[in-house]
C-alpha cells in the first residue's frame, strides 16, 4: 500500500507542476497531434499551434495536406518548419499566406528525405502550411511536421521571405546579420543607406558556409548593378566587396547561395570597420622582409627562377625594388650589381648585327622571350638604377635601349624593316605590342614602354615630342567613351582594373592629368579597389593592378592618396608570408618573385620613395671631367704589365672570330699606339700545357719583362700565343705582382674570358698587393663573360687591388676597355665620403645630381682631394698636371 500511494503522489506532483508551467507559458508545451483528414485544400486546413508537432500520412500516391497557423503575438518573429522524410516518397514543404499563395518553398530533398524552412518571418494574423508528397504506394509510415518559434526578430537576423528588392531586409551600416542558405539556391536581399556626404570605404563581407558557393551583387537605388562578385568558387568560402568614396543614397545587396544548408548560418558584415593604417615601422619591416626574400632567392647569375626563370622583366622588377628600398635600412648593393650584370647578358648591342633588318629588330633589345614586355621593364629598371646610384657607365646601353623603344613605336617613324611606317589613321598608332616588328598594339605592353621613356626623359635623355603625342592618341583609342573605361586594345573590348590603372597613369605622365578619362579611371578604381586577392573586373592580375593603381593615387595626392595608401599598405602588411614573399592567385599564381617585387615597390611609395618617372621636376644634372696637361697620364702609368688569358676557352668565337684572335689584334693595336716612354711587360697563362697535364695549374710565363717599350718584340710574342690549358688566374696575378719588385709601382692589366679554374684563392690577391708595399693596381677586362657570378668575382678582385673591372663583349669594347685602363682613375665622393662614381683622367664627363662632391686621387704616395659643387646643366672641368715632384689639380 505504501509504495502504491507514493507513486500516486509523485504522478500528481508532476502533473500539477506541468499544469502550472503551461498556465504561465502555454508556448512551452510542444505537444504532438494527429492529422485530421480531409485537409486537401486551404479551406480544409487543419489548425496547428506554435511549438506543435503533427503526425500525418501520405494516403494517396499524390497527397496534399494543409495546415493553418493563427499567429496572435504582436511584433515580428521567426520560425523554423521541419518536415521529416517518408520512405518511398518525395516531399515538398510550402509556407503560404492566408489565401494559400506560396511565399517560401523547400523541395531540395531526395526520395525519403525531409524538408526545412528556417528564419521564416511571421507577423499577425494567419499563415497556411502546405505539405505535398509523391510516391508509388500509400504510406503506412507517418511524416512529422514541427513548427517551432525561434524567438522575436531583430535586424541582426535574416527575415524570410527576402527574395527581391521589395522584400529586402533593411539593415544599418556596421551591422552583422545572420542568414541561411535555404530554400535551395536561395536569394537573400538586403537594403541599406549611405549618409551624406559619402563613405570613404565600404566593406561588405560574407563568412561562407559549408556546401554553399556564394556570390554578392550590389545595386543602387535604381536597381542598376554596380558590382557582382563570385570569385571564391570553392564551396564554404565567403565573398567580399570593397568600395571607396561611396556616394550617399540607398543601396541593395543580394546574397546568392548556390546549394542549401538550413543548419548553419552565414554572417553578413555590412559596412565593416576598416583596419587601422599600417604604421611606418610595420611598412619598413614588411619591406625589409620582402627585399631580404628577393636577395636570398637570387641566383648566382643575378636572376630569379620559377615560372619566369632567367626573365629580364622579372629581374627588372626585382632590381627596381632593391634600388628603391633605402627606407628598409639595409644595403643590397651586391644584389643590385648582380642583377645589372645579368641584364647585361640579355642585352643585344647593335654592333653585333650586320644587316639593317637584324640591327633594327635586335639592336639595343634587352630580353629573350616576351621581347617588348621584358625590354620595357628592363629599360625602366636600368634607368632607375643609373639615376639613383649614379651608374652612368650604363648610359650607352640605356641609350640604345631607348632608341629601340622609339624605333618600335607604331608611328610614321617606324622603319620598313619593322613593318612601318604606321599611318596616324590606324587605331594601333602610337602603341607597342609583343615584338619589335608588331604593328598592332595593346595597352599593357605599351604602358611599360611609356614608363621607360618617361624615366629616360627625367634622366636627361632626349625624347621627341612626336612620341608623346602618339602615345596619348593610342591611349585615347583604348578608351570606351560610352562605357567609360579603358580596354585592352583599341576599338572596344573588355574592361579591367589593370587597364584603368595603366591608362590613368600613362596619361598623367604624358601631361594629361586633367583628361576626363583619367578622372573616370580613378572613379573606376575607387569602385573596384584592391581586394585580397583578386582583380575584378579584369583578367586576373591583382598585383599588376595594384602597382599601377597605387602610383595613380600617389600622383593624385591629398585625401585620395591617404585613403588608398592606408588600405593598400595594410593589405600588404597583413597578408605577407612568413618568408617575406606575397603569394597571389588567378593568373599570378606561383609567381612569388614577380608579386613580391611589385609588393615591395608599392610599400616603397608608402615610405616615401618616388621613382624617377613620377617626379614632378626633372632632376638638375651637372657634369665633372678631369683633363690632363701634356702627358700626365703616361707619366703616372710608367710601368705596365699586360697579362693575357691563353687558356683553352679563348678559342671560343664572337661573330665568327675566335676570342684569342680578337685579343691578339687588339693588343697589337694598343701596343702600337703606346708612347715610347712607358715601360711595358707581357705575361701569359694557359698557353703551354693542355688541360690534362699536371703542370697546367702552374702554367704562367713572363714573355717580356717590364722595361723600355719594344713594340716589335711584344707584337711578335703575342702573335705566337696559342691557347691550350687551364686558367691559373690567381697564381698568374701573384707572379705578376712579383714582376714589379724594384719598380716604382705601376699597373697590371689582365684580359680574361673566365674565372680561376685551379682552386686559387682570389682573396689572396688584394692581400698580396698590400704586402708588396708597391704602389700597384690591378685592372681586369672580362672578355665575353656571360656568367654574373664570374663578373662579380672578377670585379671584387679588381676593387680589392685598387683597380677597375670592365666588361668587353666584342672588338670595339675590348679596344675601349684597354684604352681606359691606360688612363689614371679617380673617385668622386659625396659629403659622407662615400664613393658615388669612378672615372678616368681624360675620360668622358661624369653626370651627377646637383650637389657638393669631392674629387679623390691617389698618385703614388700622394693623395689629392678637391671639393666641387655641381650645378644643373653645367660641366666643371679640372686639369691635372705635375709641377716638379708634386701633382696639382686646377679648376678650369
């Protein structure tokens, strides 16, 4: 009795508790109810309550059941409707208005699967729910319909239906909204307003959800599409729209969800606050990491590998990045020198070609593959290096490169050998394309040539006015007046962000900053600013676009530059890889050296470096030259020993003639022209023992001791030389130093086509010169040396031994180099006493930026220093002469 009584008490207590709970909040009671037939049409709809579950049956092969929800709560609420699956049946779940008109539908499930509608928005008073099933037989298994209230709606949640602009959920800037990708292939619309006067930057981002591919569409109040983004084609990834200088007004946003996921919401961030600008320290650190990466990845040849291995264009971009990296606070001189040496190997001197056709096509060209792309970028880079680092020895090479740019431009000045002349009526007039003889044009290739010509002009090269006028005409032909954007080729075509940047920057550089096309392009870039990590619209070159766009905004200056700079530099700082590189996507995938160089070039603008082609005023250049009175140079170079490489490799040919033959003729010519009061000796190596002979690494012989000039004996000795063996360069130079014992100093002039091949320590040469206590220098002429590492090694030997290293690729250059080594060198120092240039007494005037410098001579034990002021467009001339036992420097 006791146990039974306790059970009764427990049951009564639980029942009383539930009764009280239901009385206080009847919505908490989720109870199950059975379907009551007939309910085949809206008039027969069976009532259902919130948080109620109904079990029903598909009693026909095609059955339709209706239910009615009377909603009396004040305000807006959101519901979730869940329909379980029934084996052998396909089903459909519809949410309808009180008249039975469908508002939302879920029919994504396969046979036997259920359906879901979530975040369904409700307000009073009545809605209908329709369930449809199709099967082969009558089901004896019930379906379950659950109607669950999720809570009251607030504007942080999606409110379905919102499948068009009229039903778009109103949201405020700065909000985050949760929405669902359902029904299948769901369109969710939102509306928002931008207040007066405008919004500097608008960021719209979705978080992405599993199994869903999303796209975003932005429209204005007139429902005109402003931007469609569907870049992240992988399921589960979100999308982003960024706009700058957004005008005030009402806007619509459509979120397309391809697929269905009723369980996990996506997050829509509308008007997300932009991150703070990168600090100067962050910019400097990111730049240093990028340049360190490029320096570490550079090959011994001076180029970079990867997708565009040994490409002159990529090397040119890297060179510009290294040259402009002064705010990184590190010295990349070695890498710069190595890159310049590599670009020299890609240079085609006009003197190498005999026929007009080949000379016009190849003469001055720098590159091997994408010819005009490579040439334009490489020329631009060499001009930057020449002007920024006072490397005026590059001037002859750059001048030829610039002449090729002018020769290949599609104008009436283009020679017949390259398909010219091109009439001004041609839509391609004024542009360039891939090859020197192309007579069609595109804006991408042309952009690099225009930048290179502008840089050359700013460095003091004369660029004819007709070239600039023709370039402007071509850029105008690439502008679509109706659509208001730049195209890839003349006469219309696809739009693109790169094209907007190229068109705007080039017109600015050509003096047309106020051209309405420029303003239109800037608006275009504000509408499509940098977004990690794609170019849209365009062909998929984000870093290429950002490079040009960042330069356009720098030139605009003011608030436009401040806004773009803050966004661009932060983007680069935040997305840099740990190794210092930047990895891109689309058509820039797997191009880390290209993208890292472009990224560094953008950061350099952020820290204040301005490339020469963007400077507002042409730099004031002046000149310094030192002349000789009487025979000053020959008196200084009293003792000379010529050291000739006669190793087996000297049988190699240049333009059909062996290098040894060219060297012999050149030396004989030089010896014939020497003044009689110079003491000359001759040493040769590699000429007696073949490669396999054990004695080949000690094969060096002084054929004529240093003494009064005997031209006949020297010429005869040179005539009989025949290359045979190895290159014991170090051993030969060490022996040559000994040849000067007892002499009053002098100069060793080494001619070689390669580096040490016998294991000699090149560092021992400089030490040996110092230890000898002889006033001695070593000048080296690298004859047809292609490898950058070899040239760098020989250059370091010459520098350590107080001399010059000169490259010679043919007979003319070898003669010139030998003549230079027979003149006296001097240094030009800046106010910090750093060497900014080397020159020769009697040589060509050296071009320098306006400022104060020091001339520095070391003649025997005498040191001469003279302060000099260089002013724009003027030449300062000094005369060197000997008075009794002292050398004097006198200003003209």
